[in-house]
């Protein structure tokens, strides 16, 4: 049997076992930070009954009147990745046909959209020229826009990513990932802050998911529009992963790299993308616990890695 399908299903079975009788997963304090990826992960594995029960719980207890999702721990109320949680719920609900939850959730995310730059503000309260806009947060919201048919927003995100790439001073050795309208690309920051840059020759933890989530979004945008400029930009964002040291390929942060390469292979049939998807996928499998979870029984990590393993499985030949 296919190793990616086996690992995917083992992880999904572990997730399913964590779901309570009322349809929620995790504890009441964690709220959205525990459940946000799970409906999408269960859906890709065919566990639609449990996935829909979770969306029902979210509709009844987690969906705020303004379209936000909760409950949310106090230490997560102002984080710059606030809407990243929301984007996963929107995608999961949309894939399940739970359009009311998806549309209300997307309407909330749209409040963070900066029509001028095309990106999304990484701040719960501020919306000015000094407010940062982060690649992975913008990409996540862009993916939600694609799934919910917000093509104007999705294309503006693509344009934002092109602008970000055009401003890169050291690419593909380094990928700077934060922008604001005051300074443009942010290249000055505390040396140990991993938020701002990923290096191809890294020997310590960094945000290795940046090329994966950017490529994944742009590949989906290409499939939606058939505009080749998005495919070319997707390939360009993956270039830093091609050049990266083994450190990247041995971390679970490279899960999105598996996804991005699987999509590029599906579109282009270029073998190098297949090989990178398989390499990243096998690294994920190598770190899976026998019970099916990843990272010390993490619901978050397990749900995401189940989702990416499914993407790799889809392009394998058996």
C-alpha cells in the first residue's frame, strides 16, 4: 500500500479519537487554536461525518456574530498570525459544503485586506502604512479567498507576492518575508527573530514553510485563472527550497514544501518537483509516532501534516 496514504490515515485516525462526543477537539481554553485545521484534515481522508460534526459545533459555539472564530486563549488575542487560524476553518468548511460558515469566516478575514498593497495586515487593530504584512499570513488568507471565490482578492495577493519577490535583495540565498507600506521589504530586525527571513543555508530553526505556502497559493491561483505568470512565480518561490541545506528537509516546518512541490508536479510534470514532494513527505512520515500523531500529541501539527500527506499521496502512482 502507498506509504503516504497509510501515514495520512493513521494520523487521521488519531485525530478522530481525540474528538469529544459533542464534536469538539482539544480543551475549551485552546478553542480555535486546537480545532482550526482538523475539519480540512478529516475531509481529505474521507472522515466527513466527524468533520461536519465539528463544523456544526463551530457554527453553534465558535462562530462569532462578526464572522470571527473562537474561543481563543488570552495569549492569542493579539498575535500577528491571528487570521491564519480563520483561514484554515474557512477552507475546511468550504470543502465540506458548509458555505454559511465559510462565507461568514471569509467576510471577517476581508476586514484585514489591504486593497492598496494587495496583502493582509498582520495586526488585530492597526491598519496603517507601518503595519506589517507577513508572507505566510497573506498566503493563508489568499488560499481562503481562492476557495470562497474571492478572485479579486486572490489576484491582489498574487500581485503582493510578485512585489515581495521583486524587492528581494539576496534571493534565492535569502527570502525576506515581511512588508509594510512605509518601508517596503523589512530587512532590518533583531538577528534572532525568525519572523523576517529564511536562509537557504540555515543551520537553525527558521520559517521553512514560506516557499511552500507561497508556491501552494500561487499554484492554486494559476489553476483558477490559467494565467502563466502565477505558475512562473510559484516556481520562483520554490527555488530557495531547491537550494536549501539538509536542515530544511529534516524539519516538520517543510510540510508545506511537500504540498507546494506536489502541486507544481501535478501542473508541470517536472520530475524535480515530484522528487522534492516525496523527499519532504518521507521526512514527515519518519517523524510520525506509532500512534499516528506528531510532535508530542499535537492536534495542530497532526492535522496539518495529515493534510499535506494527502497532497503528496495524490500525485503518487500507486
